[in-house]
C-alpha cells in the first residue's frame, strides 16, 4: 500500500537503472500535480517514446545532463534548466553521459500517473527487462490511456499487438492488477 504522506521511493533495478521518488503526490495537491525526482544512471535510457494525452510534463535538471527528445527533436538539458513537454507530444529521455543525472518530472494535472508508475514498479521490481516483463508492462499501460500511450502509427500498433499477446498468455491489465492488489491488501 503506498504511503499517503512523505516521499515514496521506487527502485526500478535491475530492469531499469533508475530510482524514482514521488515527492509531491496528487492527494497533497488536489490532483493538480504529481512530482517525482529521478536518478538516472550513466548511459541509461528512459521509457520508449510516449504521449501524455491529458497532461503536460516539465523536466528540471538538478545535476548532470539529460537528453529529452520531443516530437523527434533532441534537446540537452543541464543543471538548473527546465523543459516543458506539451500535452500530446511524443517524448522520451535518456542519460547519454558517463555520470548520474538527477531531475524532477512534474505531471500537470496528476491524473492517474502515480497509480500507473506504482504498477510499473510492482511489475519490474527485482526483474530484468525480459520479453515477459515487457509484455506485462504493455498490459499495465493498456489501462491508462488517459495518462500514457504510445505515439500514433507503428508504435501504437505494436503496443496493441503486444498487449494482445500479453492477454493471450494471461497477463493482467493495469486495472485488473490494481484491483487484485487492492483485494489482497484488505484484512
């Protein structure tokens, strides 16, 4: 069960060499913002290009150098700089340097980002990024179309195909996983 007060740390290793701390929760801001701080190790990419159809996102770099690609255009953001990703823009981020990058990401409004990212963490926690893990992630994402989705075209088609394969092998959607976790936590 996630903490309702104070920071909440999510360690995505070994699947992804990053740690995320939820520092400003949607419950604390009336749903206006969800803020996370991310430590992304050297040479580590973030998630594949994706869209937030109902949110804008702001990255602010605290230390290191972050490469942010928005609608195919790469931008290098360094300590003290910010960049805004407009609602509906395909974007990704990566640390292409040989040093850790620390940055914050604000999702405005929060929508269901925290619920989604907790389920992603739960799915990859302690696991390597194997095909079954990736299929499970795509199934989780399939329930959060208001918060995150693949860009149009081939990425979205591939996501739907992978989600279908995940369904065939019995992996739950994010909605199903959230419901089963909620049920398991009842006394």
